[in-house]
C-alpha cells in the first residue's frame, strides 16, 4: 500500500483552508494548513509534507517570494493559487518554480486532479531506481546537471534555472529532434492540457533561449516549427549512471 500523502494548504482565507482541508481529507490525504509564510515554515520544520498548495496573495511574504525561497532549499512540489485575471502572476509562479497553478475561483475536484497529477510526476522515478538514469545531458557544448538541477555553459559557467525552465529543458533533451507542440509540452511538464490563451510555454522557451545565448531571430538549439511547435535541433549525449 502506498503511503498517504501529506498536503499543506497555505492561504490566509480561513474558510478556504477549512474547505480544502476537509475535501482533501475526505479523498484520502492528510491535510495541514497555514495562514501565512511563518506558519508554513513552522509546519515544514515539524511535519513531513509531500506537496504545498500555495496562495499567491498572502500577508507578509507573498506566494512568489515563498516559492522562490522554498526552491532554494527543496524541490517539494508546489501548486500555486492565482487570481483568474492575472496571467502574468501564473507565469511568474511557474518561473519561481511552481509545478502548476490554478486560478481562483476553482472547483475543489479540479485542485484534487492537479494534486494527483503533480504527485504522480514527482513519484515517477522511485528512489531505488535513481542510479538507472543519467546524471548529465550534454548538447551543443552545454550540460544539464540532473542532480544539481542547473545548466553549465560551454565556458564551464553555471547558469541557474527556475523549476519550470529545468523541467522544460529536460523534456526537450529527452526528445531530441522531435517536434513538440504546446499541448504536449504542457502535458509533459505540468500534466495538463493547454488553454488557448496560455502562453507560459512560449515565455519559458524565450527565457531558455536567452540563457542558452540564442539569437531570438534565428535560434539554433530550440527551433520554432511553424504551425507545429518547437524542436530541440541538436544531438544529446547522456553521461553518468545508467
């Protein structure tokens, strides 16, 4: 039997915290709640948590700040709750390292589906099989370190990546010379289908290209395929444990 996952709900709205805690508990999870960043850190110190549901608008440190600080020390999955009419907040949340986002108001069952999807991805590689995967992926003189989760330039300089950028680049490197459309990229990186107005993938690719030193008008590593999507157009070599 799989262990029961522990979910931490961080939201300053007591009614929302109570509603979500009851709903998740009724669906087989152990739910904890915190009203702000200080309470979140205290819970994390005292209790093992498997996933955080983090509201963007919090008193004190907001959700973006908390997510950035969390990512500096942990890869714990985070689902960000954002305002429906603020697409930039959603994009920034992913850039800060959130694994997914959900605009308010939302149906609790949709959040449940997102939680299950993110947890499936985080558990996709059991700890005992970690040695069977490569430690580094090399391409066009660059190296993606899968353990340290950073990028190394041909000049041996370390380039830090957000959680969203790391997942996206890793997907491209695992599917070289294959055209991937926006739907596929969102599904592979976030476990969901694309919204017609969602441009988070395009923005993440633009930022990845900048970090790779690509010419935006004529990229050579991650190329745009008209009416198709994007393709990693270079060879990839795996290094380390297999």
